[in-house]
């Protein structure tokens, strides 16, 4: 999964956090998306970074189209600036509840 970015929704706790950590361990840079608990999301990011992974936390509610648009429009540049993928970050994709959100 090197040179890939994984956007994991609900990644601040439970199964989402475990998925984010597993994707990082597999080599992906991870966007830890959360809707309520920045502290929990920051903890997941810190855990990933402590193991040598790359991660950022981003607030967004997948039930809100505006949040999803902001997640993709704003965070591709944040990921590039953080040095995660350089020019390789062309688009990101997340699937939730059978819906495909792309920007």
C-alpha cells in the first residue's frame, strides 16, 4: 500500500481506529476522519506516527455532503504539504454505506 492514501471514516474509535492502524501498518498514509472527538482522533494519529506511519486527523461527517466535499477538496493539499505523497496524490476515495464520494 505504499504511495496510497486511505481515508478512514469513524477512525477515532473502535473498528475504524483499528482499520486506520492496520492500513498504516500496510504502508498507507491515513486520513483519520472523525465527526465528534478530536482528542480520540489525535490519539489514533499519535499511535500511527509512533509506529513510523503517516497520518492526519480531519473533522467531517460522512452524512453531510458539504463535509465530504471539504474532506476531499481541502485535504488533498494538506496531504501533499505534509509530504505524504508529493505529486502522487491525484484523488482520494471513500466508500460509506454503499455510497461512493469522489472529488
